[in-house]
C-alpha cells in the first residue's frame, strides 16, 4: 500500500469502516488533498437555510441500543440539543473549471451531529463529495 494512503486507511478503519470502504475512502481523500494543494478543488460548508424539523418532521419514539424506550417528546428534546450544539449544515465540493471559475461537483444538506461537518472521518458524505470533485476536475483516484 502507498505510504501516503496507509495512514488515511488506518484512520478510516479505526472509524469503523470495513477494509474495502477504508481503502476507497483513503484513496479519495488523498487524491482530493493533492488537487486541493494545487488549488483545483475545495470543500465548503454553510448553515442550512431550511429547518431540520420542517424537512424531516417530528421525531418518533424509539428503542435505544440498551433496550430503553425513548418517547417522542424525549427524542425531540435530544434532537434539539444536537441541533443547538452542532448546528445544521449544507456541504459542497467544488472544482475549478477551465475558465478559472468554481463549479459545484456535489452537495448534501441537513448535516447535524458532527463536531467538524467537513471531516471525512466523521461525516461519510464528505468522502462522496470529494470523489465527485476529483472526477469533475478530470483526475483519477490515485492507485495504491
């Protein structure tokens, strides 16, 4: 395995991904970082303009992993605490086109619960967005 990809691979494995997902994610992040260093791709995050509850509706009651029943009211309280703590974000990956203008490669909204919404080790959607920017920039994911 490439010495540049190996540390990323280990970090993705430690985050709970399987070997194949970790390898693909590591290759993607490495390729993105190389293009980012050249000023050809970037990631951005902006506060979400829509209300999370308006989009997803009121949370329902659920059973926690420990078997404890959580009421709809408690679930809503927990969700509001998460939204207050971390906010709700829209993320996008962009690439520099042949005219030197930023173009959107991919985006996703309604991210919440992440200390760093743009961290690919916390937010799996970021890896997909990075891959779209790498493809849009006309580059291939670096082989191992």
